[in-house]
C-alpha cells in the first residue's frame, strides 16, 4: 500500500481504527517515517484576523465588495494529525484575512452553458435529426420521426443482441465512415449531410476578473494597498507540507457585494491570477511623505484579480435564492 493510498484511508476513515492502523503502518514503507513526514508543519497565517480597507473613506462610497480568505482542509485532517503528527489544519473552515475595495468600474458575469455539435452522417441519422426538430416544436416531423425511429431502434437492438458491440451497432445503422466519405468524394463529388444535432454537455465553472486603479492619497493608503497585494499573493499560493512531500491547497475566497440584490452572487472561488502594475500611469511615479521623508511609494497601482468558482450554477441553486 502506498503513502497516498494510506493517507486517503486516513482521510476517509474518520476514526476507523482498522484503516488508521493500516495507514500508519504503510507510512514507514520506502524509508518514509512519521518523523520525516511531520517535519515542517504549516506556517502561521500572518494575515489571519486582518481587514484591509481601501480607500480610507470607503464607507462614503456606499458601493464596495469584500474578499475573505478561507482555509481549506481535508475531511480527515484531525485523524491525520492524531496518528501521524502531520499538521494540515483543523477540519473546519478557518477564515483568514479579508480585504474591502470599491466595486470596480467594469463589472460583469456570464452564465455560459456547454453544447457540442455531433455529426451523425447516415440515412438513419436523418430520423434522429427529425426527432430533434420535433423536440424544438416542429410538429410536422413528429409522426414521421416516430415511425422511422421505431424501425431504426429495431435495427440497433438486433445488432446489440448479436453481440457486435458499439461498432456493429453503428454499422447496422449505416453511420458515417471515412472510407465511405472518400468514395463519395472521388466517385461523385458529393458529401454526406452531417445532420448536426446540438447536445448538452455540461456547465463550466464561472470565472471573474476584477481590476482597479488604486491612487493612494496618503501614506496609510499606500500601506493598505501594499498589504492587500501581499495578502492576495499569499492566499493564492500553496504551501509545502511534510517537508515538501505534499502541497497544502491554497485558501479559497468568499466574495460579497454590499448590495447584491441587483447584481449577482458568487460561489466560493479560488484565486487563479494576481496581476500588479506598479507604473499604471505609463511612467515611474513615486511620492514621499509631506516632509519629503519616508520610503517612496507608487503614485498609482493597477491591481487585477482573477477567480474561478468552485461550484456550478443550476436551477436548484437559482431556486434556492442564489442571485
């Protein structure tokens, strides 16, 4: 039994002594010991409990959005720690640091669905195409499609019962083949009608990008911007666990608008990209304190954050109050 399968047993067992014992025993395989795996625990979250807000007078703007990092842990984290000493955090979602920013000037979302075009070039496929048109309200195709479809299904059933497999069923139905298409081209200069049909294949995870041009008015706002950049950079990256044997998953973000009623809600999202342009005005511009002292800080910074949601949207979520 390998180390990974042992850890999987530990995570899934939730205290099952047999699985835990087997997993602990297997951790010694290949020279890996509990001591070497436990070496190098998680670093403390230096942003935990912090709340950065830009600009200082954000409350006067009325429209803002918040980003709260949440630590992700496996379901068997407590079991893993108990029997191996490997620390990957508690079982519970642990809030980390947060940031509050004005709603960006460009704000959009999309509700994308995935469909594919399927080529079914064959005489039998024409029946499927008629049935497809009937599904979308073409009543003229309904009776013909039903009658022809019954005959077609009979042919397919015979082929399947004969044990010829999927290839035999396709052949019995007269589905397209490259050789047949080539013969039609060479012999008659014609091509089979592909009889395309639209097939629903799934729902992709939504992705959002938020961008700001941040112009600090004082040293405190410069420090806030700097802290926010470091926070998003920190939470978007993984961490070594067990001396580099594993990666600890980065935190995910809960993103909220203060007035979402006429906007949209976001699912828990992982940060996939942090872009920072320190010279967004097109030249190297820096300012010091009023008295000319202090470390020079950029006049303006462009910050762009990209996120991918971790759950898809369905009618179920929309009916349950998801906006």
